[in-house]
C-alpha cells in the first residue's frame, strides 16, 4: 500500500496533472472490464476452495483447465470489442486535449493487452490463494508494486512521450507478474497443468456462477469508471485528475482491507463446505471487526488531516482534491464491510438473487450522477451518490444473507458488531475533531491524531469490541507459522 501510494506521487510528477487525468479516463475504458477479472477470480477461488474443503483432488485439475479455457475465450472477446467499440468510444466520446490524442490511443492499446495478461494469470493466482499460500501472494504482490515504482522512476531517463512509456511499463510489470505465478503454480501444484477438459457441466456451473456475480461487478464498475467518464464529460481532465487521486486512495484502502479478507476467504468457504457453521460465524464476525477497526485507525486521521497528507504526498492541496479524497474514505469503509457477507453468499452458491437485489441499487448510481450533473450540481456529488448507493446496498446484503444463510442473525449482527463499532467510531472522531481544532502545527497535529485515535480504537476494540472467542482466533492467527 505504501509503495503504491508513493508511486502515485511519482506518476503525478512525471506525467503532470493533465496527462494523469488523460490516463485515468482512457485506461478507465478498459479498467471497466476489470470486473470480469474480479468475477472470474472469485469464481475460480470459490470452486478451488470447495474442492479442497471436500477433499476432491481430482476436481482441482479439471477446474484449472476449464477456467483456463474460459479466460482464453474472454480474452479474445476483450480484444475484439476493445479494438472496435471501445476504440470508437475513445476516439469520438472522450474529451482529450489537442495534441495528446495519439498518446492516449497508445495507452488504450497497451491497457487492452495488459488486461489480457491479467486474465490469463487468474488460474495460477487463484490456486495460490485457495491453498492459502499467503506468503507467496504477499511476496509477488509487493514485487509487482516495486517493479512498477522502479519503472516510473526510470521514465524521465528516456527522451520519449512519458504517457506512452507509462502505459508500456504497466504492461511489462503485469507480464512479469504473470510469468512468476505461472512458474510457481506449475512447480508447486499438481492441478496447474493444462489438459483437454470435456466436462461441459463444469463449464456451465462456473459460467452461471460468474454470470450473476458479473452483474454485481458491473454495478461496481458503474459507480467508479462510468462516473469517471461522466466527470470527464462535464468537468474535463483536471477534475478527472482530482478524482483519479481520490480513487488511488480508495484502491489503497480496499487493497489494505482485502489483504485480511483474502486470507480469510478460503477458510470461510471451506467451513461452509464442511458444514462447520459455528466456526464460520466466528470468522465472519471477526473479519467484520478486524477489517473495520484497522481501517478506522487509518481512515480517521486520514479524513481529518487529508489536506496535510495530500500536500506531503503529492504536493497538491486544492479544495476539490481534498474533498474528493475525504468522501472516498467514507465510501471505502462502507464498501469494505460488504466483503464478509459476499464471501458467505458465494460459499452458498446462491448468487442470483443476491446480485439481482443488491446490485440493482448500485447500478443506478451513474444515472443519479448524470442527473445531478445535468441539473448543475458540482463534481463532488458523484461521491455523494456513490456513498448513498453503497449504504443502501449494504442493508440489502444483510437481508439476502439471512435468506441464504439461516445461522445469520440481525440482532447478533447489530449488538455484536454495529453497536460497538458505532460507539468506538464516535469516540475516535470526537478526539480527532478536538485535536484538529486545537493544535496548529500540521505535523504535530497529524501525529497526535494518528497516535491518540489509534490507541483509543485499539484499546476499546480489544477491551470491548472483540469477544473472548474472537480474541482466541486473533491469537491463533498471529502465532500461526504457515
């Protein structure tokens, strides 16, 4: 996360505000398709974990081959649509400054092939996660961000268009990551060897699961990439740069929370496959609390000291970027709480009703944003719409969870998680507000807000926020050697 945030600082300095805005909106056309990667990765991990939980080793090899065929098929579709419909959209609909059109096209083409490489990597990375080899995942992910940072630092050494070189560097970094996963997966796991698979029922099962999950991901894309395009159309590339910075903060926060969730996803799915609901409930509430309280430690000082953080991080502190970044912090916290619910739903396999009900709400976000912009509301209302939609969808998620997973209790969720989280949040926020208003020195104020709010959150969550059972689980996770 730290490496990624510093890389954004370097990228903004190397490209400049305008080119950074161009990159975000042009690459965003393909980034919209990242929902396909997320969905197929989730589906593959789910079926891997179920097979491991049920000790169906023969099924793993079939899953690898079937998923590989599916990803190759989607890659072909992406290339065809990207170089036809997508290319037309970039050429005719996006607002690109004069003289930067050719560079924008190069970035777009490299974004397509980078996406294809990402797709082909999923069968191997999903195997790593399903087998809970989190050390390898952490090593490769960190290596990926280090490589990207090194490439960005080297860009000024080349006398060529920096925006085009940046697009090329992202492709090379992704290609290296793919090769690393491929080599490790082929050597470590027996199932990671391709064979001709004719089991059509497995294709149907994975695609059906992926199809309804894809509907949910499309809604998330609508709240992010389509809104980015709307900001570009109504307010231009400068507003896009501010939104791009905010989305980088969102990416960092979500990546931080996902690092916990990713480690807990396989045991949650395996527990469901083994009908061990007592342990599943413990992991569920622990994951909600652990993710929320850790995010709170980061997000409270980040929200109140955002202007100082942006000034130090990127040497920018304009009011629009500060406000965008503060609002995205709220959005990211709410979004992170959806993950434990989604994992149990995916474990049950009942994703159709869940995605129809939940994501129909989030899917309307771009329409709300368009209407707000059309009647004259400022650019930051895109985040207001996002926060409102994700909050409503969270309530619907809980309703769907109760329908699909009977051991879930609304009352237990409220008293075991919501009430302690709300009270701890209020106390931490009040302390942060007091320090923000009473301390003038920026550095001292940030340190005090970070330390005091962190101490309060950790102390209260340890004393009151976690149950004895959850504390035991935490100790076992910390002391786990593998």
